[in-house]
C-alpha cells in the first residue's frame, strides 16, 4: 500500500472572444500531469454540430490534461478525468480548477465517485486506488491484476473488478467480501436493489450474494460480456455479448425473457433513471428500447438515433427519464429526447456540439452539466440548457 497526494493552484482567465479551436484565448498557469506536461483552463465558445439545426449552450470551462483521457467521473462539487498513462485529475466542478492528482501505475480504465462525492475509486490494468476528498489521501493497490470496472452500491460500499473476481470495499478501503472466481476476467459489474452484485466475464454472467459461498444465479453467454445494464427496479438483467442480440433476463430466476435484435455487438448499455428506456451504442447508431408498462419490449420496434460515424459514449441525463447524450468518433455530441419520434424510423439530431477530436468519454454532473473528454486531452464542462 502507498499513499500520495498533490495539489496545484491555477489562475483562471475568462476571455470573452472566441479562441481558435483547441487553444484558450489567454492561457493560465500550467496544470502538470504525470509526465510533467502542461494544461490550461479557460473559457471557449461552442461550435455547431454538423448538420444540426441549433447548438446547445456555451462551454463553462475547459482544461487540457497531459494524457489521453480514458474515463470521466462526477461527484457533485468535484469531477475527475482519468488518463491512459495512469494520472487522474480531480477538478472543481464549478470552475475547472485542479484540486488534486492521483497516479495509478499502469494506466486508468475506469473511475467513479461515491454517491456523496467523498471518495473516488480508480481502476486500471495493474490494480486500483481509493482517494478521499476530505484529506486528499490516496491508497493504491498495485496488485498487477486487471481491474476494468468500478460500481458504487451506496456511499459505504463499492465493487471493483479484480481480474476474475470482484472485491467489495467500504469507503475506507477495507475489504467487506469478494466474489468467487469467475471463468474469465470480469468486464462489467452492476448492483441489484437487494444488494446482490452482477458480474460479467467471458462466457458467463452471475449474481453474487455475500451470504452465499457460490453464485446465487448464473447463465452462459456466447462469447464475452462487454456490458451489463440493470434498471432501478432490479427487475431485468440486460447483457450484450459476442452475438448481436441483447439478452434480457428476469432477476428472480435468471430465466431469459427475450432477445432484443440489434445490428451488431453493443459495448455500451444503459437504463435511464426511471428504468423505462434502455439505450445501446451499436456501431454508428444508438438504439433505444421502450420498457414502459413493466414489461420487456417484445415485438416492439426500437427508436434508432443517427448522428455519429461511430458511437463512443452515451449517458442519460440524471432524473429526466428521457434526455440522452451520445458522443462519436467524429467529434460530435448529440442530445436526444428518447420519447420523440416513431419507433423503427431513424432520427437525426437537432442540437448538440461539434468538438475538434474523437470523444473518449462523457458523463453528467447533475442535470445541468455535461462533461466531455476528447482524445487530444481536452476536458470540457458543457451547459446543455433546456433540451
């Protein structure tokens, strides 16, 4: 175990003009990264989405980090961006000013704040780390094992993928329990409302209860399981695999309820906060299924959202139940109302942002701020306005 903390002051300038893309009009002081490079904070103007009828509100702030972003996390007053080389930048959500950096040897694949914003867990190819906001103290476990996913159940309990198992920690980093070993490396995790943990790996998805030595339920999948989605009700477990359909199973007995046909593998799945809409990023399109009426969408055509060359990220607006943000490799972020349009008919976006590079990650910090990170190292806080 090792501890580390670092804080950096930064002067923020607020230019009123429109700087050239990728550069602030007036740079502030350097924001160093792991390799000693620099970044800046400043105000920038937005550009229109290509082909869009109108763009959303302006960029609130922008930070350039010295790494290729791999993940974003939001924790209320703080946000965090993780980089491929292993540095995570913790920033003030209101201003973009840096609060701390944490280094995880081997790189960062995922990171997540606790629901109360008091703790941040980082996961990467060689281990994981836990950072505490109150004293900026980080505890790093460089286990040498792949850790690809972090999922908080509540402010006091977090699951972290740890090679072929998942370890469950409390907010101090103490191990509470650990799942049995799975047949392959854990690729995704999801909590059920009853406290069970769902874990996916190559060829299998299983539900685990700390009171049972073995899986409470498990079922086979054709190939790897890149994504799991569970609605807030916990009624369904939706998984994607090497085959094209999305598998929908009942949580009570793990029996398969239906298959949702889609044109390819879906590496990204997400339910909205109401549990009525399931979104999947599939190649160049986003497909949205209607789960209203407490039933699986058997026989119902999904909505097809078209705005990207290749979908790289998607995120539902918290609490809205209908507003979805999607991002693509061409540098576009689009906003959608999932209830608008006719099922089965492709839709084109009407509003969003056009950025200068491939978008690596997006996430919401409450309903009023959308965070976006592009692969050139730029992290932005965007004001979505009223959809």
